C-alpha cells in the first residue's frame, strides 16, 4: 500500500512474524552446525560463491572464528 501524501510504501504488513523469525534462527543455527562440523578447507570450499570472497580468504575467516571457540576443560 502507498501513502497518498508521499510515495513511501507502507511496509507494516510485511513485518515478519515471531514464528518466521524463530524459523530463520533455527535455519541459521543448523547451517552453522553443519559448517562447523566440517574441516576448515571443506567448509570454505562449500562457502565459495560467485562475487563472494575467494577460497583463501574464507579459509582464513573460518580459522579465525574457530580460534575463538572455547576449549574443553573437562578431564
């Protein structure tokens, strides 16, 4: 719907529902779980996209992210 006084569209009816936001969160969580279960090089290979960062940059980014992972302290 377009406001008659301006040409700004009314986007209030396009606001995502709580269920849609929850579904998106689950999807992102599952994608990261799969990516994080792979070796770094395989995760980077699968992440390569046209116009995106090159493979080598993805390897570096994934390694940097994993360097911040907590380590197990249980004996």
